[in-house]
C-alpha cells in the first residue's frame, strides 16, 4: 500500500494531535496541494498552519453544535472549508 501523503511532512504524533477535522485538512492538502505543502514545509510554516487551522475548525465545529446544528450538518460546513482550495494542476 502506498504511503499516506501527509507522512512526508508530519509525524504520527503531529497528525494525531490535529483531531478529525485537522486530519481531514492535512489529508486533502498533502494529497491535492503538494506544491503548496512542499513550499510551506521548506519555509517551516506547514505544521504551524495546519495546527492553527485544525484548532479553528475544531472551535467552529463545536460552536455549530452548541448552536443546535446536527453533527452531519456541521460536518458539511467543515468539509466545505477543508475542500475550499481547488486541487493543483
């Protein structure tokens, strides 16, 4: 089986700490935005950016649930945010 794209940039521990929404983001970015990830990795900004975005997604997700939104509805909004950047050519 092929190696997961995120393993080029993150350790298992870093990936696990991102939480489910952050892992979804890391999966998407590393698979479909490899040039952006390579550039950010070389600049030292990839992991901090993923960590920050993962925290923002977690907070947003929790806020939506607190406001009475159902899990599947909140997840739809999270997915829209995660997949907002189009794949690179």
